């Protein structure tokens, strides 16, 4: 039973707190199985679909977006089913809507059905009321009991909570008091009372955790963080024990009425998991729509473009691989043929733990898959800096304390009554001003403690080679992180840089610029075959993805000799921002002109200040020449990579194991929030309230909501994100890719089970090889050749 509880816990994805929220793959616990098996699993434990409703596919078949070529290819790639399927079968199935999935019942649901009282909602509300205090990160002034673990803390609260007694669950507090003191023993006791078999336990435990929504995911996050540091945390399995205690209490109360139904449910939980034909058909239709998107992408990449000059560029600018960078890069390069842009993970290879102030909160500005390796701070040790640092720390703490006071239970109503008039001016200001770009006033960040020369040189060499930036170098090279300027948005950190752990990328960009401007580092790099010209200046920058304004931190490294270059660059950046805003305004509701976008960023009533990564569908690691000038519509992660310079394929290994995995988390979060918004999404942003400083609930209580708000994937009339699993395109020998996947089975399983598609590009940037699983590749054939087999499949 304990092992089953552990497996059920790992079937739940983690949820990062709002202060550093990042995209998480909601199917993280199911990546070891294909889509149709996950469909069967989530059908059983969540009542959730993992594909779109059938009419969505029927519309695309009728419009020609999904062609017979795509259906034939998806059929050919699908595993065998109980009866052979044809293209005609798929077309008919798409036109036949099916009933939505229904989860197996819990005791609480059966009790609700026979009593007429919503015990399911009641139990969720009581657990949520406790969890919001137990997991609180500073919002509540009334601290909840902690205890040695989550179960002990809940037990202490539940023995004094008379609410269940008032609503008819007589003796519940006494029963909890009589329960074992350890979560393990309490779980075994509840399992015996419920009559749960070993075969049924894992699915049933998974069902209980899914019913807790974001609370279970937050507890899973605590386990994730603990394991990063080599320890453990029992909160997520404690939640299973807590739910089981509630279930056993309800079974005692309603046993005569629900025994037969409960025995049937236990038998259903114990049945081996097996996808139905409908699950298989849905998975094939999903694969077909993704193949249609891949055909369209192949057409775009096959378009011939005017070659760019090979001589020294006038300006180089490194962006994060984020899909929001693609339109800006395209706009900037259109202004002058000697402008070059490149893409790299927005933490720029610097796995840092950053302190903005000398003794303030540490910010892990790196992908959540990695632990920090170096510490940094806003530099300087002068008396003036220390005084400024002290003032900023005091102001930041006062702001946090004031915010907690405003939200606390004992002060919220009094605060509104007494302080409301003071905020009138601020409300008018926030609502009416056009808004501007707020830039950081922090001093240039520094490694703290300083790195020795050898470490600085090793870092600079590794980053430059990983970026495929080893020459020629322009006179001015910008390293641009990205962030988002929004107000009144609990999920603001989700709009920042995912590669920086949900923080803006300015600190990492400024650090790298300082490292590459270091004369000692440059001198040492010459001995490693990287020569940076003396007249090259690196400058950190920040791309605001909400307003498409770019801030340059040129004051970090004053250079009068580059004044003219900087002035020209600012003009180019302003022009590129105008072009990008005009393009983005066509997609954003009520943003008829580019000028309206800046105002949206400061509008505290705006639920869609930007689309973030909605629409993401491809990851391309190749030389920029393969994508430059091609309109990828802000839907592709672009990572510069030249395998010819990667002699040992170490950079390729880094790309496959870090940025590709992070991009898959982003892609699948958007996918899950679109296909199953009630289960895997965060609900309606208009109803969100922050609880515990950690997440949001809809309304004034209830379950913590994870995933994306509906407004992040839907514009009010139609979807803006089409749920497509990520297509990864890499220009590299496919044998080298296979070798790396063999060394990293946790990455290979994402491709083997279809959570991402993988292609190897040829030297002209066209899809040449498709990975089909189990280490096998097929040559990508042209549509004309595919048509020869369609008649047979039909």
C-alpha cells in the first residue's frame, strides 16, 4: 500500500508557487506511456479527456486542414487495434460525438448521491481550508499548526473542527483523535475499513489526489524540491492518508445505502488499465492534426530565401529561445541585412542563485530541472552601495508586510473601510495612464563570491560554444533576456522567463555581458580558439514581451567609442518593436493598433495583456540561416546550433536534455489546459483570488487551481492555442541524436511515447528523418509519394 501511494504521488505533476511559477507538464507522471493509455488512465481517475472533442477534428477534416495523407500516415504509425481501421472509419468517427469521460466514484461521491448533500464539495472545502493555512507562504497572519508533517498538522486541526459534526458526520473529530498518529498507520487502517485491494489501491489513491487539485500538486512540488537537495517530503502521501480517513468515515455513515455501488467501484479500480477503441481513435486523430501542422511547417522551411552576407555583422543580438522572441527577431533582421540574431536558453548557461539585496530572498534564476551552482548579488561593497542596499531591503520588506496585512483575515474588511479612499488616485492612475516600461535600477550583478579566472574562462567558453557564437563577432553584441510588465496578475511570473525559473532574464544577461567584456577572460579565450575583437562590446538587455520595448544596460560597461553604434541600435530596436506590436495587435482582442499594446500592459482590468506562449508548436535547433526571413508566426522555439562546430556533440546533448525538455513542459501545459480546462486548467481569471501567497482559487475558497487560466488559451470567441504536441527539429546526424537519447532514457521516452515528435533536418533545413520510436528513424517522404498508399488504407 505504501508503494502504491508513492506511485500515485509521482503520477501527480508539481505546482510551483506564484512567486516563481513556471510551466509544468501536467502529464509528467504519465510520460512512460502513450497518449491512448494516458487517456484511459485519466478517464478513470479524473474524468478528463486528453484530446479535443470529436467535432474539432471533423471541422479540420472538412476544411482540408487534415488531409487523407495525414490520416493515412497517422493510421500507419498507430499501434494495432482490435479491428483494422481505415481512413473512412476515422472520418466517420470524427463526425460521431462521444460521451465525455466519467471518473470512477469515490465514497464521497456515492454518499452525495444517496444523501442529496454535496459531501464531495464539503470534504474538498474542509481540506482546502486547512491546506491554505498549512502551506501558507506568508499571506496569513493566523498561522496554522504545523506539526512534524502534513498529516500530524491536519490531525491536530481536525480533532478540534466541529464543522463535520454540524453537517451530520457525527463523531468525526473523535474518530480522527482515535486514529493512529502516523500517516502510514492511518492509511493502512483506512484501507482496511474501505476494503481496498492491492490491485485497486494505486488507481484509487491517484483518484483521491486528483480530487484535491492544486493542493496535491503543491505537495508534489515540496517532494520535488526536497529530492533536489537529497532529502524527502511526505506531504503528498500524507494527503492520501487524510483523504482516506474522510472516505472511511463517510463509508461508516452511509454503508447500508452504498455498499453495492462501492463494491462495484472497487472492482473497477482493480481492473487492468486498457484503452478502448475510442481512446485509440482519438489518439490517431490527434496525431493526424499534428502531422498536418508538420506538413505546413515543412512548406515554410522549404521556401528559398535570399542569402545574407557572410562578412562581419554590424549587430548581433542573442535572445531567449522563447516563441515570443521569434517575431521580434524577424522584425529586427528585416531592417538591415547585416543584423544577426541568435537564440539560446534565457538563463544563458548561468545556473545562478541571485540575491537582489545583501540578505534578502534568494532567487533561483535557472531552469527548475537544475540546481543552482553559483551565487550572485547586485554588486559593489562601497558605503554608498551598502546604504542603498539597506534602503531597498527595508522598502521591500515593508511592501511585503503591507501586502500581507491587506490580505489577512483580521484586517481585510477594516482595511477596505479605512484605507480605500487613499487608493482612489492610484486606481485612476493605473486605469488611465498609457503606461511605460519599468526598468531595473539595481546595480550590475556580480558573482558573489567572485569566480576565479579559470572558472570564468571555462564558463565563457562553454556558453559561447553552446550558443554557436564563436565568431565573427559584431562591434556590438546584445545579450537580451526577457520579462513581462503587467499589473494585477497573480500569474505574472509565468509570463517571465521559464528558463530563469519564472524571473526576468536581465540578471543573467548582464552577468554574461560582464563576463565576456572581462579582458582577462578574452585573453584566455584566444588560447581556446575563440578570439573576440578588441572593438567588440557586449551589452546586457531586457526584451519586454508585453510591450516589445527593449532596455539596454549599457551603463554597466561605459564605452564612448560605441556611442554611435548604440544610438543606431536603439533606433533599430524601436523600429523592430513597432513592427512586432503591429503584428501582435492583430491577435490580441481590442488591440486594433500597435499603440494600444503599451496601455494594455498597465491596465489592471486587462485579462489578456499578451498571449505568452500560446500557439507554441515547434522547437528548431539549427543555424539561423534555416529560419531567417521565414514567418513562423511566433509559434517556434528557435535555438541556434551548428553541429559542425560541436565535435563531441556535447552541445547537442545539452539541447536535448535541457531546453527541449523545458519546451515540452510549456507545450504540454498549454495542451492540457486546452483539452481539459476543468481538470488541468486554472479556470476563469476573473474569479481568481490568491490564497496563501502560493496559488489561486476560484471565488472565495475551494481547491487550488493549477495550469493556465482559460483566458490564456481562448480569446472569448475561439481558441488561440491549438493543442499540438511539440515537433522538435534538429539539424544534426540522426545517428548522433539516437546515441544521446540512448544515454538519457527519461528524454527518449518522451519521443518513444509520442509526447513530442522528433525530426532530423538536412543541410538545407528540411525535415529529412522522422523518429518513429525504439531508436528507429524513417525517411520523411514527400506528399506525392504518400498518396500511393492512401487507396490501400481507405
